[in-house]
C-alpha cells in the first residue's frame, strides 16, 4: 500500500467519524462525558488540514503527521492515545514507500504498544484496546495464512467490530467509565467503537484503491 | 437546548473574550488558549499552572492571579487541554524557579500533562506535577483510573499558590500541594444532569424524585441513583461517605460547592446541615466557602469538600489572594 | 420540584443558619430575621439597611459588611420583609448619624419600609430612604407602580456604602445613592422560569426555543415572549433597550448578572458581546462584575446593568469592601 | 354583630384562605410572584394565634389586633394593605360591643380608605380595591334600602365576587401585575380574589351566628 492508500484511509476516517459523531457522543454520554464524537471530529478535521498543507512523501511520514496532529489538537484521553498510536505506527514504517500487510501489522502492533504504554490498559478493561488487539491479531493471523490483503483487512475490521461489541458486557477498569463501576456494564465503549470505525475505514480505503482506475 | 452562546464551536473562545474584557488583571491568549497573570512571571517564584476541560468555571481561569495560579489552560468543554497549551503556559510563567502542574486525576488530563511535562523537560524547564484525586465516590484500586479530582483542586491551587507566592521552592510547593490533596475529600450529588453544547441533550435523565449520588464534574452518572430527600438527610449521606473515608475532626476547611444551576439559598441550607454534622463529629468549621467554584455546566446539585487543616495550611489559606473568583487580603 | 431544603416553611431560616455558620463576620438574628455586621454599629457612621424578599441571594445579606450594608432584612421568598425587621435593623445599626433605607421599588417593599420609617421617626431614629428603580423593561408612568429595582441595587449598596464608610452624612449618602440609581439601567432575559418552594411549579412555561424578554427578579413573565437567538443578537436586543433609555457613553460600570441557574461560562460569552456593543457606542468598560448577584431562585437567564460612572462614583466603587459576596481592598 | 361574630369571621377567613391557598398562589403566579396564598395563610395563622393569646373585648379591638398582626407578619403588598384596612376599620368601630350594618359599612369604608391612602389605587387598576369598593357600595345600598343584615351581607359578598371577576379583562396599573402591561389582561387579580373570599367569609360567619344556638 502506498502513501495514497494511507491518505485515503485518513480521509475515510474523517468522513466516518463525522457521519458517526452522534453515535460516538451518545455512547460517551452513557458512560463518559459525551465528547468523544466531538473530539475525534475536531482531531481529524485538523488532520485533513495538516495533510493538505504538507503532503507527506511516505506512509510513515503521513501516519506520524496524523499522530502529532491528533496529540496537538484533540486533548482528552483519546487524543494522546490515538495520537501516540499513529505516531508509533508511523515510526515503525520508517520511510518505506510501499507497505506490505506484514509491515502494516507490525506498525499497528507498535501503535497498540504505544497506547498500552501510556494508558496501561489490557484487554478486558473496556477500552479501545478491546477493539484494536483482536483486530491486529486477526490481521497477523490472516497474513500468516497467506491471505490476500483484501481478506486480511476484512478480517481485521470484523474482529475490531466484534471486539467493540464485546465491550458491552464488560465492567470498565480504565478511563471515565471506570468511575461508574458496575453501572458501566451494558454499554459499548466509545473508544472501542471509534477504533472499529478506523479499521473499517482502512478496508474501505484499501478496497477503493484496488478498483481499476479509469484511463 | 437553550444556551447563551453564539455557536457550539465558539463557546470556549467567546467566553475567553469575555474573560479578557472583564478582568484586566488577566492576560488571555486566545490563540494558544492560555490565561495568565497580566503582570507576567516573577523572577525566582515557582510558576503554578493548571488546566482542564472547560465547563467547570470559575475553575481554572478564575483562579489565576496573585497568591494562586500563574496560568490556566482551558480545554474544550469537558475535554482536557492539549500539551501545546501546557507547554506555552509553562514557558510563559517560568520565573526560573520551575513550574508546578496541578492536574486533576482524569486519564485525559494526566496523559496530556505527562506529554507536556516531558517536552518541557526537553526544553530545559523544570516541571513537577501534583495529582488531585479527592472524590471518595470512586472506589480506588491499582487497576482503575483512580479517584477523580474535584473540589479539592480549589484548595490545592489556593494553598500551593500562597506557598509559591511566599517564595517556597518547587519541591516544597509540590509537597504542600500533595499534603492538601491528602487531607481533602469530596462527594457530589446531582438533582439534574447537565447538557453539553456538543450533545445538546442531558447526559442522563432523572425523574421528579430521583437524584444521583456520587457524581463527578463531567455530567457522568454517579455511584448510584437514589430518591430525593430532605437537605439534612441528604447531607448526612454525603458526609458519612466522606467521614467513612477520612475521619473528620479538629479544624476543617469546608466548601459547599454548587454544580452550576443550584440557587445560593439552597447551598446555604446545605451548609447549615454540613456545619451541624461536623460539630456532631467534634470537628470545627474553621474556614469555609459557599458558592459555585467547580461547576458542571448547568447541572443542579452540590458537592462538599472537606480539608483537615493544620496551622501551616490555615496560614497559607488566609494569605492574600486576588483572582476573579477568590479574593481577600488585597 | 427537587430542592435542597428541609421544608417549604423553613427554607429562609435554614439558609440563615447556614449564613451564620459560614460567615463569622455577620451577626444573624434568626428570631427577628436581621443580618448585621458582627462588629456592630460605628459611632458617627450612617447606617445602611436594605432588605427584600428572599430568593435573590446573595442580595441582600451577602452584601453586609465593611464598605457596604450595615444590615439586611430577608423576607419570605419573593415577599418583602415586615416593618418589625426594618425597625430592629435600624435600631441595631444606628451609630447616631441616622440610617438610610435602600428600597427596591416594589409596592410591597415600599409600603413596608414606609411604615417602618414612620415608626423609626416616632422612636427618634433619623431615617432617609432611597428607591432603586433601574429596570427599563417596565414602561414607567405616574399611574403605575413604576419601574422595578433590580441589578442597580448592588451598585447603590456598594457605592453608598463606601460613602457612609468614608464618613459622609446622611443627606450626602442619600444623594450619592440616588445619583447611582439615576445613572443606572437594567434589562433581563429568562431562558426558563423559576419555581418557588411554595408553589412547586414554574411561574411560567417556556418552549424549547422560547425566551422571555424584560423579566424582573420574582419569576414574573417579562415584557414579551420571543424566540431564542445567538448570544450576540440577544445582547444587542438587551443593550438597545438600555441605550434607548439612557444613551451609553464614557466610562461605564457593567454587571452581567446570572439569574441563579446560568452557567458562568455562558455569562462570560454574554459579557464578551456586551463589551463589544459598548465599544461600538464609544463607551468603555471601566469596571465590571460577572456572576450571580441578584438572582431569582433557579431561573435560567441573565440581566445586564450599566452605570454611567463619574470620577466620584469610580472612586467609591474602588473603595475597600468586605462582604460575603463582594470583596476587595482588604 | 358582637365580638364573637367577628371572631368567627376571622376564623372563617383563616379556613377559606387555607382552602383556597393553591388558587390564590396560581392567580399570583400568572401576573405576580406566586406568593399571595402563602402570604395570607401565614398572616391569618398568626392572627388566629394572636386572637387565642389575648381575646379582645370588642369588635373594634379585635379588628385592630387583626390589622396590626397582618402588618407585622405578612409583608409584601397585601400585608400592609390588608393590615391597614383592618386597623382602620377597627379604629372606626371604637369600643362599641355591638356593630350594626351601618356601623360595619362605615368601618369597611374606613378600611378601604386606608388601602387607597397607602396604595393610591382606584377602581379599575386591577387590585383588591376592585372587589372591596363595589362590595361596600352594595352593603351601604342594601342598608339604606332597609334590607336585613343577612341580605345586606349577601349583596356585599356577591358584589365582591363580581368585582373580582371583573378584574379579569382589566389592564393592571398597580402592583406587580402592572409590570406585565397588556399581558396582565385576561387574569383575575389575586388580591381581588382574596378580598372576595374575605367578604364571603363574613356572610358565612354572620349566617352561622344567626342559627339558633342549641340549649
Ligand atoms: N487508560 C486507557 N487506555 C486505553 N484507552 C483508554 C484509556 N482511558 C480511556 N480510554 C479510551 O478513551 C475513550 C474516551 O475518549 P474521549 O471521550 O475522547 O476522552 P475523555 O474520556 O477524556 O473524554 C474511552 O472510551 C476509552 O476507549
Ligand atoms: N397599590 C396597590 N393598591 C391596592 N392593592 C394593591 C396594590 N398593589 C398590589 N395590590 C394588591 O396586592 C396583591 C398582591 O399581594 P401579594 O402577592 O401578597 O404581595 P406582592 O405583590 O408583594 O407579592 C395584588 O393582587 C393586588 O390586589
Ligand atoms: Mg469523553
Ligand atoms: Mg472529555
Ligand atoms: Mg411577593
Ligand atoms: Mg405576590
């Protein structure tokens, strides 16, 4: 996947985050403070602006710009967490112009590691980690079994969506939702939901890039 | 949702415009979203910086001024500010004696202030951080986000501010701040939820006789739902929760804080019951605040914060302070 | 109706209990319902007494202290106090230089203070009275009750209080008080009505986009109903009403006052627009207050009060004041 | 009418004011500040207490005690106004032990004069005056035409009730309602309503006293 695919990915995240803003905010209102939708919308608006201002040459540079922009513009818990994730992923990619599924997997693993270093959340704590971790495992697994990029990304996205839904019965141990104790049970974690959106966006972007270009 | 705003996106910047024209003693940088003392940093004085999501006014910008904060970083509503703001603030207030970050214990605030502190260190600014986590409604544990920072933030900012103004060095100011936090506990009650401009609807719905016990300051639901009761009974529940966690005795500093939409006359009714409860425990109201200090937009309800005073803390509390929201002695 | 009270009948006395334990500087006589300075009267100083219905906190008891009122008489909620209170207050604060009654212009307040003044005269206490009637929303005429006293009361009490503290004689203090009233105008807006404990339901109902323009401070409907609009537009309507009645220019003292349930962040948004409007008229915000000073229980909304300053009034406004709700210079 | 009848009257006002508290408050909420019911309830509770503490010997003394108690306990506009009315009426009665309809009429006229001296309201201003003035005229008229006490008081009560209803279309020129200007039209004035209650109470009290005592 080249820089254009990653640019498409970010554009797709920007689009879906705006489309799903209400839902993310509603999820956050139930067990948080009702700003997750607004936070991500603000963040990816800034990201889109940043990508327009200087077009990064490589996928790695692009993801690093996404990360630093999110850290600078979002705030809250998700800002530093998603920001660090994109930053670390970008660092992992270095300056390679073309990213294989295996490289992508390693990059996302680095991103997840960054999130866990900062937030100390493990799977089952009812956070974005519960969507990201299974997604990355699925991606790695599919790659190992020699699946094509398309199936690998589909597997990752489905795993992320399933992981997000799996947060519903969980009792939150990290983030604001943890203040609710038992009352956090029965609600989907907003960050897990947005993480699922991002991986779905990656599929969409990659698929779109597969389509034969006109001319 | 009826709110006195121009647009959902401009609430914070519009309010900063108002803050600037209302308080000549403040320098309001709307670009980088930093509110600091117009007088600038004082050489050799430790700089105090705090910040957090907006919607808690007068916290934090209302506490910038002589004897309290040097700068505040207002984030979006209920969203912690970003590292850039905190770095700009630290740079602006650093008088060469280092900077203390006063951070309410929320994942977002903690992470952003952490990132800022690292970057400040890289730039050679000595930064120490103190966490405020006084809310007994949250059951603490190693594996959770820990307790929320609420009302005690006002005590920490005032008392650490007095220490800094008095010329204490960074480690000493941090020590005092931590001591205030260690000696303070809070518990909050909501009669109605608040409505953020972004979401446009109340963060939760309460029936005609329902209340939320153990709420935080971000419109999140509380520890449990209960039925409304008389002020005395309600205060007993609140104070029992505090007393259980930190036995109350001796001279105390008490704040009965309105959540933003609570009539002052009701806060005084609450204060009367709080004072009676305390004397029942053999504690004495030595100092007090009654009013809106750490709010949650248009939430109806109140929180009580108690700090066990020492002679040192009392002296620092009494020291002159001159900010938009807290002022005495000058 | 959820309220932080013990019972509908005990709201005022319970709140007075809280006031007493929160403010050692106040002497609170719950029997005769008079709040005065703990320090007692000062020989040769004119005594300032005000009062009115409760539900407007911090008005009036919150303004008792050095440099402002000597005593306040809180009535039942929205009900003017009775002559007995006013006489007890006058007797308690009379330092031999006479007493000034500061009366908001409402039939009830006027009649009760009149009866009290007569009885004081019989008892040999020299009493002068000044009426506050600053609300431009009310069309004045000889045949009506006249304009309501609202926000300007704070200005009158502070500035007349400074004059009295400075040793001015009764006629002079009365003159200053009248001048402040003459130079001040107010206009209020409600986003929601208030609910009195006695009635238990809102005094009027507003739809999701409806507001009341030209409201008073007793939950009464306003001059007209309108549809909600952005802060800037709303402020323009409010300020136009004031400017029409009293052309705005020069140095002004401005108060953006919350009605009791309005978040402070919204009041700052309003203040920003008020400041811009004034500079558009060539007036300058020389002094200002932003917050809850003259409230109407749990009403959501705001009022703006503008006073055209003179050098004398500015000096008296800046003079030290030490009360629960207004404090600077000491 | 002897002191007992007047005591009965006051007791009856106390009862009806409590019974009608909600209505008076609702009327005051519409064009005032929602406290008229509470004000009068508080006032007549105190009056009942005062009458229990020292039993006045004459109708005049009784009405004077009612007046001074209302002035001391009610506050608001209605406190001084009703208080002064009872005070002046009591003064007009002097120490006579038995009050004729003509004497009663004069006393009530003195009371109304007191209200108008204090409040400067005239008929048509949408105040208690609009119930009291026609009632007193009716009383005087009936007396002149030699009507019995019973019919005279009935006439007064009906005139008061009619007078109160007649305030509905009026535009208020006195009291809080005047702040509403045109918006005060279409609502019954709470003070006029309470004045009508008081005159109705007078009828009831007098009628009760007519009934043959047992034994
Ligand atoms: N310690 C943590 N580790 C990983 N993710 C976290 C942690 N704390 C919070 N989150 C994620 O952040 C999300 C909330 O983000 P957001 O609402 O934007 O920030 P805030 O909670 O500060 O308002 C949660 O739903 C959760 O998925
Ligand atoms: N100037 C006046 N003259 C006669 N009656 C008046 C006057 N002003 C007010 N009232 C009467 O008082 C009534 C209101 O009484 P109340 O509600 O107890 O006092 P307040 O208006 O102070 O709350 C009005 O309905 C009206 O009948
Ligand atoms: Mg959130
Ligand atoms: Mg947040
Ligand atoms: Mg009243
Ligand atoms: Mg009334």
